[in-house]
C-alpha cells in the first residue's frame, strides 16, 4: 500500500511538472519587435513614457520592443497571447479595469492582458482583448485600436470603429 501511494504521488508530480515546463519554456512568436499600425501614411507603434505599471500605451513613431508570448489556449477561435515588454518581461500590454484605455499591466495573469491574435490574408494582424470583449455591453469583440495620431492612447473598440481609428497591425 505504501508503494502505491508513492507511485501515485510520483505520477501526480510528473503530470503537474509537464505543463509548468511547457508554459515556462514556450517560445515567443515575436521577440524584440515593435507592434505598429499598418497605415501607409503613418506607422505609429505601441509605446509608453516609461514601463511603470498602469502607464498608458500610446502611439509613438518608434515604439517599444515587445514579445508575443503564446499561452497555449484560444479565444473566439484565435490563439491567445501575452504582449510583453522586451525590457521588462513582467510588464504586459493590457486593458484598464474600466476598459477605457490600454496600459501597462502585470503579466501575472492579471485583468486584461490576454490578446487573441487574428491574422488576415494580407499578413496583417488584429488583436482582440478577452477581458474587454467580455465586459463591454454590446457583445462585440473589442480590438486593439489607435487614433493614428502621435502620442494618443490606445484603447479597445469593436471592428466598426469610426473616425480615423485604426485596428490593423504588423510586427516590425
């Protein structure tokens, strides 16, 4: 009976160790690249004044280097990722708790840091925020959105955003 208990414990420890190893060793889809709008006239990238938590993510002509880290799951049929700062891996691009803007958030599974990546045939990308989508009353997916103007805050909006808002990105 004692051997059975040891065997069961060993199997449980091994079963738990495998997912932890996979999650910590998951390679970044993009490492040290900048995520930028694909507008032909302007190429604003995700940037910030500094890397302190809750600092707004704003449009910059030269953004910050980011890593796209796979989470191994999906949302709305698209793979989920963390968008992490290359310089501070504990910092992620996330949506504010009140879903009003995009800011730097802790990457520890906190609110608003999970992004579904939808690739389109042109090679461009949309990012859908899981938290914002689940907490906006209109029921539409909420996409990473910029105003296509320097130093303005990124936010989330449905795919029919208006008035010069921009939602298509590429890695540079």
